[in-house]
């Protein structure tokens, strides 16, 4: 029992000390902690083709527009050649319709009309002769019928040849030209899509940064949507820190800061780029004073005037210069 009595005051004193320490936390400390980070960019596969060559190594610095890797593009090149041939054929058809019939075709059409006219005159004479012979009872009815059929066929042939000649003389209709133009535009759009697909066989670096990891090697075939490379963007990582609730209202983008990086003797200049509008800890609707004290907001601090890139993941401590921001 004596031992129990002696422990009770000690535990009460410890709890009291913790409570007093919590009450003494006035929130005036402008130092926050975090680590160096960079925005990660995934270079994903957009085609299901094997990787032929990778032009970058892990840790290599790249600039926007640098070629990162090459996937097999033989299939898409064949489709592009096929589409270009179809486009040439469609354009040739459009040119033909715009030009209209050739003079040789028109001359041939007129000759066909003239020949059909002579044929009709001959069949008329044959039919008249057959009627005269039939009236004298020197020919059968079938002979007269055959002569009439030949006459009708000659008349129909003359009408067909005249219609063809009129069609050539009238030229191409507006509707035919519109159809040919739309066909050309359709194939051109298809070719543009294929050109975009060809470019996606050889992805380029979207921003300046550093190659963090290669997830595939030459010869492997990544699935569509799977990341092939991971880039860390920017010339310099930023400090990702957690800001207490008491400092959030005094902090805004543009606030100056001093960044203390583990391993560097002197602090680095920095400025607040972004502060989250939502707390990392989100309690229920009712917030007690104790709950509000647990809130923290993520902030990104850009590091200035550094001649070399700092490594990601290094712990940092940031001193916020709030007086300059107010």
C-alpha cells in the first residue's frame, strides 16, 4: 500500500507537467519540419509495343523535349503508308471531278450519239421494208416483230448515248464535289491521328527534371497505362512541411523562409509556393479547442539560390519569416 501511495503523486505530477507544457505552447514558434520532395511524373505506355531502346539512365538530368525511349513503331509506320496511299487516291479523284471530263471522252460520246443515230435510221428503213413485205403476204408476222424490236432497241440506245453526252457536257455536280472533298478531309484526319500515335511510340520529357527510376528494360512490352519511367520534375526539390493550425492564418504564398537541411551548415533561402486549404487532420463538424490544436496544413517551400540539386527525402526544418509577410 505504501508503494501504491508513493506512485500516485508521481503520476499526477507527470500528467500535470504534460498539461502545463501543452498550455505553455503559445504557437509563436515559427519553425516547422518536413522533407525535400519533387513532383513525380509517370511516363506511361500508350501503345502495346515492345521497348526497342531507352536513351536515359537513372539519375540522369533531362530537359523538356528530350527523347526518353523508343517503342517498336513498324506497325504504325505501315498503317501510315497505307493511309497516305488512300489519301493520294482520294485527292486524285477530287482533281478528276474538278477538271471534268476530258475532251477525248466528249468526242467519243458525240461519236456514240452519231453512231446510234445512224443505227436508228437504218432500223427505221428495215422496219418500213418489213411492213411492206408483210402487207404483200411475203413475210411472216415474226419477221415484222423482229424488225420492230430492233427499231425499239435502236431508239433506246440513242437516248442512252445522248444522256451520257449531256452528263459529260454538264460536268461534275456540286454534290459529287462535296462528297470527294469530305472524303479527302476524312483521310487527312485519320492520318493526323496516326501521326500522333507515332509520336507516342517515342515519349519526350514533358518538363525539366531528373530520371528517378526505369521500370522496364529494352525488349519488354509494357501494358497500356503502365508507367515506364518516373521523373522528378524541376531544377530543385521543394520542402514539403506541415504547418500548425495557429500559424496557418499568418501564412500565404510568397512568405519568405529559411530552410535548414540536414547535412548543410548554413540555411537556404526559400519562399512559400503553396499552402493547402484543407487540414491534413480533418475532425468532425464540432471542433473543440483541443481538436483545433491538432490540425496541420501541408505547405510547399521553394528553395532559392542553390547551385546544385539537393536529394529528395532529406529531412528539413523551415523557419517561417512571418513578420515580413504581415
